């Protein structure tokens, strides 16, 4: 792992490299995505079936496009009771955390007959995208679906690619069984996003699309945004560990590797005030690598986006943390809670040596769908709020409007909107 002194130049170099991973940095794929979306809008299911044959080498038709109850039952048997139990306990933790996010409608009344409020309602229909490819993540099924359920979404439809035999990953289907999701369709990539956004003969269009995916999925979500809502345009996974000389280098190395194994573009960054810790972490990484199943991916990830930044002091270290605004931030300092109070930008914050990032991925309860590519400066984790709508409610009595109608008319005339002014004035002719 490369070890460099943290200064303005090295930080700028790192930020520049990280920004290059954004989906917007790959315009060569945009034309392909646009063609796929256009084809699905025009030809519906037929386009989906053609792309399944082309990309997944899978033959789909109207009889096998939707995952059957028998396929789900078979998947549950394959997964077995042990993993089903683990996922069930994870669901309970996720549900408990997200229940705390629920909001209530409110109404404020005044004696003069003014009633102002906010009405909160869930979206009607949500689409969840579950990727295939290099790895399959049933944990993402839980994280995307549970907040929608807690919010009260009535209809949840899922899309996920099938393999060449027309089968969907058993763990994904088992997770769906635990969550009560039955509308599951065998399609992936940009074509799945188009189907969810615009609808086909089989898939009814949704109001919002959530879930991670590759560059084609990310660009497709960006293309359909506005016609439907989306959670975010996610980039590759990120972890940043902020450590001082009290950190356990073996723990830190293991945690950095946990994210580097996602893909070659994942970033694993250590920011530390101790050069000795940086050197020992690098040594521990080298010891771990031979025994890891995704070693080639990890090595490429570390070669591209693996850094140990050695800061002069904790203030400089925190400045770097806030500038990078990582998806996952681990704090392993002598007083991590005090350090945490100075963190402004991070998707999820893991405090102390026994709060390893995978705890958040699988089990703790907070959502693991997090802002990436520095967007933690202005975006938040997926939550119940992503599946609700807020409507303002306004009610004025005649006396209440009479007392302020001249102010409104004056404001409207100042903007040269005379019809606005007349709409108020006509009530007091």
C-alpha cells in the first residue's frame, strides 16, 4: 500500500483520482445506455428478452420472466435454515432502526382560522434493482426493501438478472421470501432500469428506483431521473480509516481490505498521524492477501485507489477526512467520540476498534446504501424518508385572509403578476 505524506498536493492528487470514478466520467457508455432505454420504451418485454439473450445468455419469455413461487421455495431450501435465521435477525435490526425514522403528519392551528400543516404519505410503488455479476448481495435486498416497507409502500417490485439457466441467485430469492416480495423479474442492467421507469407489458412503471449497479445501471438511473425518482447515482465502494498511534494495525488492515474486495475501482484509504501505524498496516495487508478469495481484485483496487496518508496532526487528518467525504468512515483514535464531533462529511461513521465496517453492511441496522464519490457532503444514507412524500396543507378563514390580503396583492404586483393579485383581491371586492 502506498504511503505518502499528507499535504495539499497529495490530497488534491487523491481527490482528483477519486473523482474520476464518477459515472459521469464515462461518457463512452452513454450512447449505449440511451439506445437500450429507447428500445425498451418502444418494444417493452421483447427488448428485455432480447437483451437477456445477448448479455446474460438466458432465454426469457412471458412464461418464465417473473420468478415463480416454486423457484422461491426451491431457493429457500438451497439456502437452508442457518442463513435464513441470520437474515431474519438482520431484518429485525434494520427494521428497528428504520422505525425510528418514521415521521408523522402535523397541523398547527391559530385562533383566527389559519390551519397550516404537512401531510406525509408513502409513494405507491417502488422498484428495487439487485445486481448480479461479480458478486451477489442479498444484504442489499434487505437494506433497500426494509425502509420501503417501514414507510408504508404498498407495491415493491424487484429486478435482478438471471444466469444462463434462467435462475436467480438463491440467497437473493430467500431474502425476498423473508420480506414478502413476490414481484421479481429476471432482468438486469440499463434495460431493467428502463423497464422500471417506463413500464413494459409485464412490469408496471414505478415511482422510485433504488439499488446499486454497474456503470450502465448508474448511467441509466441518471437518464430516467425526473421521469421517476431515484435514490442516488452510486459510484464504487469506499472506506476511510482515521487512526492515531493507538490503533491496532491488523484490525485496520483487515477493514481496508473488506472494501477493496468489492471491485477494482473501490477505494481504501488510511489517514493517520503515525507513520509507524501506516507502515505496519501495509505489512499486515501483505500478510492477509494470500489467503483472500478475491486477491486479484483487491490488489488492483489498492494499486489504483489504496493510500496511507500520514498527517502532521489530527487537525490536518480531519481536514482530509472532511474533504474526501467517504462512504464509510472508521475512527480508531484514543477518544473516537470526541474525534467524531469534528467530522462533517461521511456516509456512515464507525466508532472504535470493534465497530468494523462489515457490521454496518450486514447486521447493525443503519442502512448500508450510502453516498459515494464525495457526495456525503450533501447526501444522506437511504432511509424511510426516501419512500415518502410531503404535501403542504394550507387553510385560511375569510377573516384570516382579509387581514393580510393587501400584503399579498402588493407582493404580486411587485412581481408584475396581476392575475395573482386579482385572485386574492376578487374575494374582497
